[in-house]
C-alpha cells in the first residue's frame, strides 16, 4: 500500500507507475483504493463508478477498470455532505458525522471488494487517501492504516519534497502512528525532487539512521506530466505561441470531471483558462460550462459571479457556448430536483439558451458509449454520469448519436451546443471537428489523448524503474 504524508503527495502517480512497471514484467496486477473523495469519476466495465485516478491506474495495469477497485467513493455536494458510492452504485447521501459512523458498515464493502479483486489478480497495489496521521479520523479508518492492518499489507510512505519540509512530513507522520503501524511502514519514497541529488543525500542518510527505515528512492519532478487529475485543476494556458482559440471555463465550486479539458490543455493552438471565483471573465472565442455535482447551486454561483450577463454578451458578439453534462442542463429553461438528489429539493431557472427542461431522477445513468458527431459524421466516444433527464424541442436538433440514441442539442444558429457526454474531446477527430465548429481553422493538430495517456504512463514507469529500488518493492510483494 502506498500512503502519503499529505493529499497530493503523489500517491496516485506512484501507484499508476508501479502498476505499469509490474504489468510490463508480465505480472497480473490491479490498483485498489478503499476509500476516495473526488468529483472526477469514471464508468467501469461492470457499469459502476469509481475515482478517475483509480481508472487511470487500471489502464496502467492493462486491465479493465472495475468497481471493486474503489469500493467507497465520496462525491462532495457541500462542505458537510456527500453522495456515497458503494462498489460502484449510489448508496445515498450523508453528512460528515453520519458517514463517520457508517464506516463500520462500509468496511464490509471494502473487504469484500478487496477479496474479489485479490482472487482475480496476483498483485494488488493499494493507495491511501490524504494522510494516515489524521488523528481525528483514526476510529474505524478504512482509507489508510485501518485497511492496511485489516489485510496485513506492508506500507510505503510518500513525501512531496517540492512542497518543502519533507523530512518533517515523513518523521512527523511516522511519530503519529501506532507502534504496529510504524512497524508496517517499510520505507519512504521522496517525490518531486529538483536539483543535485548530492545535496539531498546527507538528509536521506539522516532519515534512514533516525527512523531505521530505508529510503527506497527519490523521484525527480517530471516536467509536463499530464495525466487524469483527481481534483486539482492544474495550470491553464496555451502550449505554443501560435494563434489560438481562446477557451474560458468557469471553475465551479463543485466542478466534476474536469479532465474533459485535458486534450484542450495539450492542444498547441488552444488557450484554455479556468476562471475562479471573483476573477474577471476574460475575452474568449468559446465558453464551456463544465460538469457539476451540484448543478443548481453551481448555477446560482455562476449568476452571482456575473457569468450569465457575460455569456449573453459573448453570444451577441459571435462567440460560442458549449455545456457538458451539468453545464448542458444549465443551458435549458429550468432544472427540477423534486427529491433533492443534488441538494435541497426545488427548481431553478436555467440560462434559457436552449429550449428544454431537466428533471433530476433517482437512478444514475452510468455507461461508456461511442457514436458520432452528426454534423461532421466523425466518431466520438466517452461516458455518461448523470441523474438528469432532459426534454424539450431543442433536443430535436441533437449534437451527436450514441449507440442508437440521440444526445445533446444545438441552437438554431449553431452557437450554443450541449451534451451529456464526458470525454468528447479525447478522440482527435471529434476534438478537431468540435474546435473547427467553434472557429479554429486547421484544427487537425488535435491530440490523440488515449495515445498520450499511454506514452505518459510509460514515461512514468521508466522514471520509477530508474529511481526506485524495484527489487526491494518486489520483495515486499513476495516476488
């Protein structure tokens, strides 16, 4: 199990890299994250829902993503509550205190999923969540040492030196663990190092002497590594100085599946900007409203931030608007949530840019799909994760066809587009066609994002092979 001193210490990346290293050696390996909190999720082969970073790790391992790989997924809907996904399916909505008590029950799902996964694979690389030293969350822990103790697995602890204070991170975390947990921690990995390793070695020697634990490697900062992020929006910006299509995306408080935009970040002629709260809305050729876990409350935030007036002005001056999933629902006349599936029950007036209404209904749509963009007749593929059902005249002008079903809508003048499909930019043909429709001429430079993922995973694995003691790690795995 790979645990970290903090969130974003690099656990997900290390697990993905180890999965690819072992898969290249012919090992049947699978990732496992007992509990995750994230709004970026993926649809699995068995029709469930798991965190996107775990799905990426499955890709690294060369196996299909399965709901057993992430048995507990928490999708925040507010600062105090979340939708709880158990083994890929919606279990319900809980506030933080209720979930803390529910962890006794969730433990059973975690163990059942781990046992099922272990029966299908020779090696499991598990990933912790946050830090194992969160004293207030230790009772009934299933995310870090609680899980490691249950299944009796060794732990490696990752610290991020780029943040500073890596020795305090590692030594402090170890000091806050119980005696059995310290014994279970078999070594350290220092992540994201820049500079001359000779300057770091005296500190590493001290760390080993002080703790009695080996440092199994120091991983360099991998410049430009872009893989599906769990939560961080990362940096925006254009990849070159060429003329660009300017794209603005509001960074909604509950933005989901923002990895939809990774192919645009990589595009050499796209300038992508995530616009956070209380920031001026920049000039753009295309505004994209992203997915949301709390569509009505994020729509209210959008209005409070001045986006509604900005979007109408943008359209008057010839701009385009694209809505994805929750962002698509915002484009209609109304959003109804009578059962309170995404927050307080009620209805909200939409932006009124497309003639349809959406009703939130129990039973989440979870499916991987493929099809074609209708106007350009080019292939498209992705996945759907949503509660909403939309109806209205605008849907008679669909954006795409997905396995026999029509999806999305396009305004009569072609300037407003919407779809429920996540991943619509991943295929280069679809990306090029959509960007051309939005005004980018010569859009053939679109990136094949699936091929990009594979190259980046191999680059990551090469880095781990060069800088980690893989033999020692295989020894911990009993190989």
